[in-house]
């Protein structure tokens, strides 16, 4: 993989003839407009040297295990895998770091084009070879963020504006709906109302319109570990959601306020996943039973139904052609009813109704027919709901959630094809999120140059458009999470002390 204007990436054994930072040679431009759009190693070195929030990033992954409290697990963060992808797709797996300073030094030296977060292992992953000959399989993953993965290309059968990784304002709301449904599901799972936060890593269509689009994925990260007995009680705590939005994917990360990793993610899967057909299946969703699960019923009435009828019908022109009409009719299990509706819709198509009204009118006719007293069969009456769920409900790749070896793209890194940064997004205002307004690497460098480099400043980001994103991540997600983690460490440590005292007294 090569990038126009890029310089060689720094390697342990290679000199770097590109621009350097921290008091050495720097990229000199006159203002924001003087920095050409794009992605290259020169830009990336400045970003890693001046803007990447190493401290906040590392604190997040420590989950308060970096303090001096006797309850801290000092080996915790050192057992976390970091993966770097260098220029030309050179992969460096099983990196580990004991401090933010070590992480910062390695990133600045290697200048990774991509940073991924792996699981926490039983031992330091960088020393895994020392345990390779052990018959006890000592080197195993013991903890990892739970990831819900949703790819925009999985909606290609129900969107007509874009395909593949491309996205626009007409189909992006499908990702907004996914955020709302996941946010609601976590609130549903939590006994308390939790402040759920999302982080979005935006990869925009800058370099190649055919390659770069969006996917929404969701990562649920609950640090620590609990026994199955503790798992149920953990669900009574508040949950926090951190979402990383990649070029074609969004990862939503869930943190519970007790900083515990649930023993299995099935409790999430059962409420989030629907019985969906394969890639080529005609019918994607089957709703079994006489009534909907309460969560699905609320999702339908509060979010999906209005979105489908008020926005998606018109934006995707779902009844605008014979082929699109037939795709919906194919979801009706009764061929006689489907044929009857086909004739009605054909007659409707020949009327003088406007294009804007046609989609709504044909949908109303379909609903009226299926929900009339004439068709009392449960399968037909449920058909309207199945159609809406098929077109709007988050399409989860559950295999990503189940496997411990999935790597999570790090927040605040740069997408190499687009030059855009991972930024936080507020689920309470996700309707206002504009993926085209996410800061680019060249934009940030232009802002730095306009404000003037300060080689001794740790907060250069405050003078760029990244300031709002980092501050939101810090104050709305990181600080509440660390507070809860510290409280849990204190509580757990005190409980162990008391247990020890009781044993001695006995």
C-alpha cells in the first residue's frame, strides 16, 4: 500500500528522512489552507508528537490499576496487547507497555498507520514465547472488550443511494438508529439510568469515494472479571457506552460502573440480536411468538416505526420501482395476499400521485391490507413489523462479539485512507452528528500552524478542532469511569481485608 507524498515510516533499523518533531526539523507552512489534504507519514508524526492524547488513552485501558492503592493490579495494563500496523501493511502484534510514557515513546518511534487494542492476557504478551513450551497453556486471553459490530455494507439490500463502503446523508441515519437502539438496550439492561457515551472514529470519503465510507460498530468494554454468580448482580449497576466508529464500521464499547467483565455476553446478545437470515436470504427477520419481546416492542414504537415511515420510505424511495415494491412483497408469506397487494400497488403506480406521496400511499395501502380484519393470521399481522425490522434494525455480526481475538481500532487514531480522526459522539445528540465535519489530519496541522507550534506544550490539542472531542472523552466518559473503578477497587480490597480478618478470628 502506498500513499502519495508519503515518506518512509520510522523503523528500528531504518533512518527517517522525513520531517521530525520535538524541537527538531518541523513541517513549515503559512496557515491552515497551506496544508494539502491527505495522509502521509510526515503528517502523522506531527499528530503523534503534538496531539495524540496518550495520557487519557492509557488511563482508560488501566481501569484505575495504575495507582498506588494496594488493591490495584499492577500487572494489569502490562498484560494488554497493542497492535501496530506500519506502512506497507507491516504488522507488529503483541506489543505491551507498562506506562503511558512507554506507549508514547513507541508510537512516536514507529509511527504506526493504525493502532489496535487486543485482549488482556494471563501473562505479558511480549513475553509469550517464554511460556510457549509450557504444557499448561499459560498464555491465554482472559479479558477483552465486548464488541457489537455493524457494517454499513450489510444494509446494501435496503439502501439505494450508496453501496459498499460509501455513505451519504440519506443512508447515514441507519447508523444513527443503530446508536439509539444500542443506547436504549443498555439503559434497559441497567437497573439505574446510566450516562452512556459513544466515541466515533470517522473515516471520510476523501481519497477514494469507492473505498471509504462508513460502518457502525459497537464495542462493549467491561474491565475486570467476575464469577457467574457476580454476573447477574453486575447488571444492576450503571452502564457506559463507548463507541468507536471506523471507516465502514462502528464499535460500541460498554463499561459497567463496577468495571467488571461479564462472564459471557449472551445477556446482551439475547436482547440485541434478531433471528436473521444469511447474506442471500430473502427474509432477514422472523419475529416468533404472539407478542414482541418488551425491548423489541419499545424499539419498534419509540424508534423504528417513525424512522421507517417518516424518513426511510422517502429517502430510499422504497416503493419507487417495480423491483423495490417486489422486494417488500417477497417478505409476505401468503402468496395470495402478496399477489393481491401487487395488483393494488400497480394500480396505484398508474395514478397521478406525486413521487413524494407515492411511497407513503403505497405503504399505507400495504399496512391497511395486512392489518385488516380480513387477514387475521398472526403471521400476516406481524408482517408489517417484520418489514420495518428488516429495513431498520441493527444488523449485528455476532461472531465479532463472541471471539476473544478480535482487535479493536483505537480511538483518536487516524484512518489511513481518509486522514480523519476518531472522535467522540454524544448518543443524546447523535441526530446532529455530521460525519463530513470530523477533523482531518491536514486540517489539524493547519490549525496548529496557524496557532503556532509550542514544543513544550502538552495541550496543543486545545488550539485545534480536536479540543471538543478530547474534552468530551475526558469529562463525560473517562472521569466517571475511573471514579467508579476506584470505588470498586476500594470496596473489593476492603472486602478481602475483612474476609482475611474473619478467617484469622476463626
